[in-house]
């Protein structure tokens, strides 16, 4: 069954906008778990404009579900991941000034680098996922790098979904099949929402995990966090 991992970056964005500790990011993570989330995702960036490295260190020992840290494997990120040892690390090729993730890795051009990073994390027992665009060749390249999973960058799917779900998901389905044929697990994330999530899972039911933050937090402003997490879980489990 597909697991819901809540990305809590937006709670930290709100906190940092005012200073102080409102909302309490640690409490938000624990509340997400209490309300049914099956994982917590954080994406610390070097400028710490939302999740801070200190947040990662504080949250890690308190979580009871899976902890996923995503980010660009620069030296400080690698050191942080090796220090806290999450259940999963997701490698994302963010530029330092990126507002949000906007592309997957080219696993073919970056094979040597990604292979070294995967080896480092896997030697510490950390499941390693590589963030990729919907392209079967990139899934095959991730397998060649030694990754355990890929995460499909679903921004294009979300943008194209209103015009036609079948066309929007076609490249994702092809890539998901390639990943499965390579023995890789499958995650997905970016702009997944209550509108488009159920169709994605129904079409690619072997998706192991979806990581959702922005849309979920926006919905929670109106629905409340507990009801929102329940709504996302219902979409995942919808037949």
C-alpha cells in the first residue's frame, strides 16, 4: 500500500517568516504522525529558509514513522544525513537559489557522482532514492547508480492533469514500469493534491510512497490538519 509522507517544510516557512517558534515545527511533525501520516519528509536547504539543520536533529529521535530527508548532496547535507541516519534519503539536484525543486537528476551524465553518494548512504543502512523526471532511461540510470528507489517529479503530471489525466500520466506510467523492471522502489512527489492523487495511485498502484507538503498544508488552512491528512489517505486508498 502506498504510504503518505508529509513534507513539513511549509510549517517551517511560516515560523521563519515571523521568528520565534510559531508554529512549532516539531509539534507539527508529531501531530502529522498522530493524525495518520506514515512518514515525515524534510528538505533542508543551505540558507535554512524553512527547515533548519537543527530541526532535523531535533525531530529525528522523536519520530515513530519513516523519516525522509531530501536535498542536494552537497558536503554539509551529506554530513547531516550521515549524522542523523534517516530511514530514507532522497537526492534532489536543487540549485542553491531554487524556490522549490524544479527538475530531476540526469542519472546518465551524473552517474559517477550519484554512484559515490548512493554508496556512502547505503553503507550506513540508509535507503537511497534519486529524484528523476518521467523518462525510463533516467530510471534505468538510477538503478545503475545503485539507488534503491526513484522519486518521480510529478509537477508536469499535476499541470497537465486538468486537460486529460490519461495523457498526463502516460510518461509516468512508462517510467514507473521501467523502474519496476529494474528492481527499484517507486516514490512520487511535487504538486500532488486531492484533485490528482487518486488517479495517480490507481494507475500506478505499486507506488511505495508519495511525499506531499505544499498542497496539503494549504488544504489544512481550511480543513484543519487532522481532517486534511485523513482526506489524503482516503484518496490514496480510493478504489
